[in-house]
C-alpha cells in the first residue's frame, strides 16, 4: 500500500463515519418523546440502541482514521529524513 492510498483510505473512513453519525443522529432525533422527557408509549428502548451503537462505531472509525493519518505523516517524515 502506498502513502497516498493510506491517506485516501483514512479520508474515506472519516467520510463514512460522518455519514453514519449523521444518519444515526437523525434516527435519534425522530424518536417520539413527550414533554416530561420520559418518552411516549410508542417509544421502546430498543429503538435507540442501534443508532447509539452506530454513533459509537462512527467515533471509533474516526479515531482509527486519525491514527492512520498520523502514521502516514510520520512515515513521510521518516522518508524525508532518510532522503536528506
């Protein structure tokens, strides 16, 4: 895998995570809730489980992508040090 494909993979992972978190956030925002914040009779706790897990997945994917970018930056720096 070359350096540019590593960066591209990281950016793609960040974009995927961003879309996943946006979708999950919309699902959570559309769940029925009453003024007393306990929820309506239509609300089931299982309705919120999947979107919350998706948000956590998006967070972990973003974290992994940042680590890829950091490793890529260090690799480029090391290559430049070797060339110099």
